[in-house]
C-alpha cells in the first residue's frame, strides 16, 4: 500500500522534466527520490499547513533533513511545466513570501 506522500508525489511531480535553465534532465520519483538536481536528492509535499500558508502549495527539496529556510518552495504546475519559487522568511514568525522563480522545469 502506498503512503500519503507516495500518492501525492506520484500525482503531482512524478516524471521526467528538463531544467529550462541548464538543459539537464530531472526526474521525480513517487517514493520521494529526486535525480538530476545538484545538491537535492529528496522531495516531500507539505500537508500540515502552517498558519498563513493554507492557500499555498509547498514542497521541500533537500538532502538529509529539510530546512524551512533553504529547502521550502511554493510550486505551480500545469502538467506542462513546473515552476518552483523559494519561500522567503519575513520579519513576522511563520509568514513567508514567494521569491522569484528558482527552477523552471518542463515535462518531457
């Protein structure tokens, strides 16, 4: 039986993409493994939303343990392209703003 994370990752991100910035191939696996992104080998979708973030979708891209300050991204995905925006902390605790697009991935 698949876990909640495997179902979410399989439905949302699973597949092969091309990084529009580098031309590299990136693969998201339903078990959370990520290949083709330097310094990143794991993905997890946040399902327990923090106050103030309940209207945004969040994914962590990381190696080891994820860190809110450097591994959290808002994402937009329309089955053709996946845009990942870093979440930037504000002066107010638990309030983040969306940074500029860091990764633009196109589905193959």
